[in-house]
């Protein structure tokens, strides 16, 4: 008897795989990894901001080096799971945990990040929704899924990379659409999965995080089909959960390293915040929330507010003793050991940074557990309580002492203006009939692709084109407007930081030479 084909290894277009597209690896999941790494969308991540633009500096992570480290952590977690009899059996019942799949998803998880990282994501989302009426807006994870299934053209099929169902499903960190899928939507659950609820600052806009636009819902359904009887429709696959956790671990550790290296993360301010909270825990616990917010700059207040938010959002795991222990551990190993000596580029400083990274990565990976029936706020692969709390404190330090800095806000407001001006300029170019034949070919092709997609949806699933206003999209002009908006957003999202700035200079008449700018995808 022959062996049954593995449904996890199925591709959207099996016929294309017999068409002579050369691959180096024998495993279908290793092929996925190779195709992602060979994609120009992966190469462009070297020029995309992680937190601040690296500007060619080896001291700061970009999206490419971040993705490589996430892949390293993801593979270590997956191998730990498969090597454990208990964890391995649980993972197998839930659909499997192949290290190649976890690594491939980790390598590809940031393909959809636009120029300037999360700042660019926010700008393009506002542009997509408010300017073009795209109810889906823009979301980096959904853009990643769109790239690997639709807009990447260098693979063995005319659209996408033709990845296996397992790898596509592993890229679905938030396996739902913003508004329309699945029904009932996970946002309506009593305790929504992380990311499924509407953002507090934008009610009525659908889920804060999601992984598929309406144009890619068929691909989402197909990739999730092999897991239909294994995990709930709103749950991550095990491999997606591995990728998600690896991303969290890498983010918590490596971004702190970056800002220690360049002198932004200062010993005194971090030490005072953590030390003051440890010394006055009882007093801070008695303060009302409003007072904590008003006095957030006073040491200890922001950390106390985090503790309360954790209880409100993640009561399934939050524990005050574990939180206090995590604060003490981070203070001892981050503040008193790493930050106590300013980074000066010496061998001693480099070794201290490497030790910090290696020690924390090993500790967090060794804290991984696989749970058959987790709470809705976490995946099947999570951390033991001690390590979970430590990650929250590490992320807090980064958020409080890097992301909330006024000088970073000033820099990012300029980047936001740059992206909006570039969208305006490209939109005006698309509207200029006299220049239609001289459009960037890539932009022209994206318009044609999006027009075909939205025309098809208007015919067979018009309900997917109904936005938060409840008004359906009717007529060719309306469909053309949606296509134009999606194409501009796709195009801008495919640029590096430098390409976006250079293109705006060129289209605004500020560059002197026509062929001096970096090429675009």
C-alpha cells in the first residue's frame, strides 16, 4: 500500500510543481524555507526599520537580522518540542510541529512590513481606510500573507510562492480577517484572542490585528483546512504559535541590546523605575489608575500600571509574586550587570552583550510548554509563568525607555509625513492620463492585479466589500478606486526606507539625476 499524501504539505497549485521549477531541497517544508529566503521581499528587509532606521549601522537590527534571529529561536523551540515525548505527542494531536515549517514561518513573518516599521504600518492603514475606503485597511501580517500568496511573482506560480498549507498556516499569527471572517468573528468572544478585539482608540474599525485581507480569504481557508479538526478556527496552529513566541522572545532581548549599544537605554532611568517599584510596591498599589497615568513620569508609576493591565488582560497567568520576581531578575541581570557599564565597543562590552543575549534566550526557550487547551489569550505554545512575566518586564523596559521617547516621536512624525506625501504623489501620477504609459511598471501591474481581484469579489462576494459604514461597493468606478488604493499601498509597502525617501525626492524634483535612485521591486 502506498502512503497517503500529507495534507499539510499540499500546495495551492500542485500542477505548477511539475513544471520544472528547480529546487535544491527534498523536503516540501525546506522548499518553503528556500523560496522565502530567495524572495526579493526577504532581501528588502535589510533596508527596513526594526525600531529606528539603522542607516547602515551594524549596531542596530533591521527587519532582516531580526527575522534571522526569530528563525533561530523558532527552530530551537520546535526542536525542543519534537524532542519531548509529552510535548511532541500534544503537538502531533494538534496538527504537528515541524522545525522546518516553524523556521520558514519565522523567516517570512515580517515580509509585509512597510518602510519605517510599525510607524509605516499605522500610516498606510489610515491612508487605506480613510483615503481609499478599503475596509481591510493595511496590516503588516495580512500584507505578509498577501505577498506569499499573491503579489510575489518570482516563485513557481504566476502569483505567490506556492508554499505548503502548513507554512502558510504557520504565517497566520492572527487567523482571521479584520471584519468578515470567520463568523462569528473572534472579536465577539467574551475573551477575544490576543489582537482580535478592536483597538481602543479606533472603535468600529474591526480587529486591531489580523492576517488576511478579503482578497486572500480563499487562501486562508485552504491553508487552514488540514487543521480544521485539530484547532479552533480562531486558534493558531502549533507552528504559528512557535513563530509568534519566538518573535516575542527575540523582540524582548535583541531590541534592548540595540539601544544599550547606542547609549539610548540608560542605567539610571531604568534602575530607578524598577528599584522604586520594588521599594514601594504597597504604596503604589493603593494609588488610583488616574493618578498613575497623570504621574506616569514618576519612578515606579508606569511599572505599576503595567501590573494592573496584565491582571485586566491576562488574568489567566498574571501573578503578583511572579511579577515581583521578574522585576527583580530583570533589574539584576539587565540593569545591574549589562547597563551598569556603558557600551564602548570594547571586547569586554561585546562579550557582556553576547552573554546577556545567550543567557536570556536559553532561559526563555527552556521555559516553553505546550498546552492542549490554552486560554483564548495565548497559543498552544507558551511560557511557564516565571518566564512569561520576565518577557513582559523586558518588553516594558523597551517600550517605556525607548518607544516613548520624545526624540523618537519627532523622528517618526517626519517619517509619517514622508510616507503620506509619497502616497499623494503616486496617486496623482496614477490620475494623470498623459503619463499613464510611463507609470512604474510594477505599480501598473499591481493596479491590474487588484482590479481583477476586486472585480471578482464584487461579482461573487460583494458582502466582503462592505465596510464599517454598511454601504456596499457598486459600479466600475468604485471598484477601480479600491483597486487603485490597494495597488498604491502594495507598492509603497514593498519599498525599503531608503527607496521611499529617494522616490519622494525624485517625484518631488529634489534629486538631480534620473538613474541615481535605488530600484524598486
